[in-house]
């Protein structure tokens, strides 16, 4: 069944997944709150990410950096000068718009994101102010970093920035981390947390927010060994649609190929870059996003961020808005470390058997809300008879189990409480006693609860309960004493 | 052995626990980053908090709200007008200081925090500018909220605030949560996340930061049933030092008493307030903070925040800086909901069998960095022979296990890798092959690794390894096939 954005937005609010901030004050564009169900799914998603990319690896170290850093960081990094959008102003009503968005909304394809090219397209297609039809100005710079003031004086000397990425903290702490990593290469630093971007027009539900979370790894490699990745065999067989910049420019469709073949064809800036694209795809696949719904798109030269040599977006196909970026994997080279060396006068290199190596850096960077959005979209299932359920992996489900007395009276309720108490020590679960059993199942399905545990008449006789499976509605009967073990096995075997 | 702040700060940086932000740019006062070890301890601490106060309860719902909210929230809440410190300016060098801090630094006791009383004390004790000795101005208001601008225009109309607490999100989302809680009372909302306070003088390592994290619960109760707490028996026997405002004013010491007796003596504004003080103490005790090192101090009338009827601080005894607040438990009454009703025109009540109840609110609010600081301080142990270890509960330890080949060569290394791979599926752990085994144990002890698993000569013969206990340095020998189960049991039985 088709799925609409409206259905998803409505479910997310009604069932406490995610909804606009400050709604009793008319909301606040670009800011969202996770509700009691969403907060659990978000936690599970980030825990999984942390486990996969940090705890299960020997080469990635965690970091939880402050949002506000010394403002010199953002001068050195180039963000004060170059972290910008090109905006146009209506000469009549003075409305402000992002030039690229205005064009894309009209279905005009952009192959060059320079201000000159954007201006040319606006004129060619006679694009005018969407609100009053007025003439538009030439594109001008708009810096996306939000500012604040630290200390009692509010002037130029006390400006600080709300970070637009966590990456800079990894570069600024690089020297410390070289010692934590005991002077070896390669190693990575991983962080996640809130970032802020002063978007002119936030849009697409949680797709483009002003406050959001990113999860990033800065993976530092020896540039002399950029094609020497010992883990490449873990990912080289993964097959995915890859859309190189050449193919895009020729107007051709993405090509399905393996990461290994693409690397051999020279698609990636180096082997580690290919590896991190592959590893990202592996994780997406584990968390339940079909590779069929993902594609890897290379940035055009004019799209590249100021620090990037080459970037790939992993895009997810949202049925209601098409292919959209949920992760970017950039090769930042030694751009950042070199700039910080220059500005801070610190020596940022790794001593490697006589060489002083300034590493290059591959950066996989996930939008947490976007990944969350893709997970929910992928999980949203509507059957032909109108049943709605979230087909979430148990490791992402807000609750592993709902516990239900068949009838809302004693002795069913007391027995259900016992079972609930037993399960709670091991799994996220809740007790639901109100409404018909069918309604309770339906409520649980809508938020993706993995298993329904029902206490029925037979329970009172032989201490067995039924386990109902969300996706198939099939039921099995197990002894209460075997329940924890059975659920553990079901989770372990999940595919 | 005595412990100094310097030792702790040094350990925290050297071993990647927590350190000042942006150090290569000279740091940035009041901002800190958690390193690879600290990030794990912080995660374990917050996971435990979430499990104890949200997942294991049936009456508390989670929330993960945006940091930036509609600015009208902060007008309605009273923060724009009243979330202030009283600061004094030096008439000579124009240095700015918090009046209360200047007095406290001189050892002058404050029993009235009003600007008039602060001014009087400054004059009485002839307190002068600590930097140049100049005369100080009368105290004036300084708002602690940091500001930013949203959207392309930077003026009064686009100001927004970085939240100084998460609580307001709970009040603003109250209406939604009444439906999620299915119109019942009591229920709580729990959230944690970054907050920002523009402190004039951040100090005490991570004790007073400008950016920090809080973990809060807003627990909504029916004011007609404020003394009807069905869980009170869980906490009433807890004995702790309680320092009421009367005792403080009389210059007497705190009295040791049970939560139950204190409630009966009328110490708390109501039974739910007493319960949440007790429940907080129970959690602190579980995470390894001795009740001996905690005391409950009531706020004086002049100290109370503008929204509070009565507040208790839970203070921890830091050996190097004395008793300091790590959690506050306030009775906010219906102050916030009533203000938001007035400003938003929304109806914020719970329909309860014919009554429209505007609940009162008890708010336990933890400083995450402060709790983290107390945990590390409490765990820091130095034996008479100079050995240093962090006596952390395994549920807080950055790693459950370190895996060590006795000798850094084959076949020990390969065997150690196997054991590491086996453990990694279940526990946080790492492999350390370099340096003498004694040095590897010492490194692990310093960051609180729970168990050391050593692969020695006997391992190669009979597939057994030794488990070394951090706190006692005792060792036991177990079969590799029993290792996971043994460690699981050791964690379960930990006290």
C-alpha cells in the first residue's frame, strides 16, 4: 500500500514518536521533540550505531564534545568564511529564499551550484518570488552558523558559534587522541550530538531541521597507505546503485555494482573511502533498511563542501519525496588538520617510524533524524485490510513486549503483573490492561512492539502464555518459565 | 589517602575521561569534552538513570526535546524576567563578579540572597574587587540565558534562547503527554540533554560549566492527593543527614534521620516530595555513592528559584571542595502549568472523574557532570603503596574487561584475540598487548576496568584464563568456555 507523508506525520504525533516543538505556542519551524516512543527508538538506533562503529571495533575511539567551542576553531576550519548558502531576496516583498531550492522546486535540474550558474538558471527560467511574484536579487552569501555571546558583554569579542558539525572537535582534539591511540594509524574518532544550522526554510518534516543530531566518524589514515584497507573483504561484495558524477552529468541512471568493482573502476578517492561507503551500507542493511532503497550518489564538483576532495551521499528512497541524502561520506584529506596547525601553531601529526604523518581523513556523517526518518518510513507497513504496523527490528523497537491480560479483571491482571515484572528485568516492556485485546494489539503494532504476551484462561491452568508476532499475527504458546529464554532466542534469530 | 582536585583533573585528561574543550586554542572557559573513557562512563551513567527512572517504572514517560524552543516559552516561564544572578561591577577596572560568590570566597556566610542583603554584606565586610581592589557597584541583574537568532534577520524579532533547563519542554508538551498517559495522575515526564547558562565565572573543574547536561523528571501529582504516595515504603527507611532551613538559620549541624521520620516531622512540602528525595538517594546508593557522603539541604527562602515552593539539594562531600549540590528536588507546584495556560490560552489540566485537575509538580533535577564528578571522586582510590584505581561499579565501568596475553608474542596473541572476540559480543572490552603485564593492569585500574583476563602459559595447555579483580588484585582461574557466564554472574552479584 502507498504511504503518504501525512499519514506518517500523524502517526508520529498521535503515538508519541516525534512532533514539532512548542506546539502550544504555534510551534517553531525546524525544531522537533521526540516523544515517549520516539525517544526509545532513537536511543536504540544510536546505541546500535555506537556498538557497531565504536564498541565492536578496535580502531575507533569515542568522544562527546561540547556544542560550543572556542570561536577560533570556526575561523580556522573555514566555516566563518565558507559555511554558506546562496540566497536571493525578492526586490518587492523582501522575502528570502535559497536559490538552489527555488530552482529544484520548479523541477529545474542543477549541475553547477556556483552563484553565477544559479543566477543564470534563475534568469533563464524566469524564476520569481514564490510569495508575490517579484523579481529576485543576485544570489548572496548567508552563513548557516548560529551565533551566541559568552560572558556578560555582548559584542564582537564575545561571539561564539553553535557547532554546525561535530567533526571540528575531532580535529581540535586530534593531538590528545593520537596519544590515546598510542601513536598508531589508522584510527578513528566517533561522536554524535546536536548541531545547529540556520536554515532559511526548514522543510520535509524532520528532513531539514534547524536543530538536529549528527553521528560522525573521522577516520585518520596514512596517505601513503590510502589503498591498504585490511577490512575491505568485509564490504567488497555489497551490491548497490552507484551514481558517479560522470554518469549524472551524462544524464544517465545510477549503475548497480559491487563496492569492490566500483573501487577497481576508480570510483572512490581511495580504498578506505570505498570501505566506509560499504561499511555504512552494511549497517543500514542490519538495521532493516533494504539496499534496494539505497543508492550512493557522488557530489558534483560545485556541490562539494569547501573541505572535501570527494563526497558520496547515501540516499534513501522516501516514497513521498524521492531520493534524499541520509548520510554523507567525504574525503576531507588533510584540509582540517593543516588549517588547525596553521592557526593554533600546534603540531598535528602522528610519528610513524621516523615519518611525521599528517593523516588524511575519511568522514562518514549520518543525519540521525534522517536515518530515524528512513527507519520509520521503511518499517511503516499497511496491509490491504488496513492494518498498520511498524516492522522494526527488535533491537530498534520501542518495546520488546507488551503484556496483556485477556480480560481486564482478576485474576488475569495479577498474573499479567507477575509476567510484566519478570520480563522487565531483561527487556523494555509495558503492561496494557485497557480496551479489547484486539485494540491493544493494534496500538502495539502501530509503534512496532515486537511481541505481544497474552495471559488467557489457559494461563491460569498451566502457567503458559501466548507470544503473538507483530508482522504475521501468528501465535505460539510457551511456559512462563521459558518466556525470557524464548524471547532472547527470537531476538537473536531475527532477520 | 587524601585526594586532590589536581590529581583528579590530571587523571581525567591523561586517560581520556574529561578535559577542557578547544585546548589547542587556549581552551574555552566552562566547556568540556568527554574522551574515549569518559564517554563510556557517561553513557553507562545515563543508561542506568534512564533504566531506573523510566524503563523500570510504569509511571514515567520519556521525552527528548529540542534545545531551542519558541522564545515565548521563556517569557511565559518567567525566565526572561527572573532567571538571573546578582552581579557587581568594579568601579575602577570594570571587572564583573557574582555577588554571592565574592562573599562565599571570603568565607562570609549568606542567609539571605536578596540584592539588599548581598549589598549590605559587601559593605559590612568591606569586600572589594579581587583583581584591583577597587570599590564595587550595587548588585544588578544579569540574565543567565544565552541568546541566538533564528532566520536570516538578526534583530529583536528573531531572538531565541538556548534552554537553561529541560523542564519547560515537559510543561509545554504537557497536553500531549496527558493523552500519552491516558488521562491519569500521577505521571512523570523524564528528559536529559544539554543546557546552557552564561555563568560569569565558571569554576571547580566540571562543577560549574557554561554548557552542561541535566537529567530531569517532572512528576505531576493531584494536589488533593499530595500525601498519598503508594511507593513511600520503598524509601522511608533510608537514613541520611538532613539540613532544614530552620537548622541552618539556627547555625546547627544537619541531623541524621530517616526519610520517613523527616516526612512525619513535616520537613517536606508533601509525601511525594519526600518520596523523590528518597528515590534519588536510593539511586545514588546503587551507583556506588555512599549515603555517608551525601546530605539533604533545604533551600533558604531567599535562595529559592522563582518557581519553587520548597527545594532540597542533595549535596555530595567532595574532599577537595566540601559539600556541593549534585541534584535539586523542587516542588514547582502548578506555577509553570498556570503560566503556560495564561500565555498560550491552552487548557493544561487532567480530567479526573469530573474534576479538571491542574497538577502540582515535583522536580528531581540532576547535574549530569556533577553526578559524574561525584562518581569519579567516590571511585578514586589510592592505596598506601601508591596504587591508583577507580572503584567503579561494573555497570559504570568504561570496560568490563581487558584482555591480556601474558607475553606480547605468539601463540599468546592469537589466543588473546580469540578470547577478546568471544567477550566482545557480550561486554565492553579491549585487547592490550603492549608493555609488561603489571603496567597493563595499572593502566586498566586507573580507568576502572572491572576484570583483567590474562592468557598465560597454562591457557595454552588447558584453555583456562585468569580473571583478576581490580579492587583486590585477587585472581581466579576459569575455563574459557565458562568465561562469559562467570563474568555475567560476577556483575550480577556485585555490591
